[in-house]
């Protein structure tokens, strides 16, 4: 099993920035891909960004490009999500996820991810 623990959420004003962190523990040899999803109230959980090791190939939602940046340290089993120029529409619970394997468009799909964190809340005020 793999355990994922997120941190870094909070309340920020529109235009501000936050950096989320996620640390994996347990059978981390299974975490070939780590990424972030988010879920706003009343909406489906949606893909934000993911990074595939060891090549550090990055998958991004179109709306995240330019504002959000994922990075990670494979040796530390840690992934980060830097979020800039936040808007109230970014308000959501952000979930860290990990997968043993994914390829192509599958890396954007919730069903590809085997492990999930408990989530960290991001609230952006206008």
C-alpha cells in the first residue's frame, strides 16, 4: 500500500499563490506517476497535473498551463503543485494521487490512479 499526505492548502486572495506538497510513503516503488486532482463543491473530481518518473514527463490540463506548475523529487517521494494567479474558480479540495502505471490520455483519467490522499482545501477569495 501507498499512503499520500497533502499539505499547503489554505485561504488566499485572488491573484495570490500557494504551493501544495504531497509525500508518499509505504510501497513507493509502485508510484510511477504522481499527480493532482481537484474537486469543487457539486462538481466532479478533475485532473490538474501529473508527473511521470523517472523521465519527469508532465501532464497538464490546458487551463493549468501557465498558472500551475508541478514538480517533484523522486528520491523523496514528493510532488509539489505551485499555483500562481489564483482565482475564486480555483477553490476546491485538492487531492494527491499516485499510479503504478499510466500512458497517454490515461494519465489524465481518475480511474488510472490507485492511491489517493485525503485532500487539502484551497479557498480563493475575491
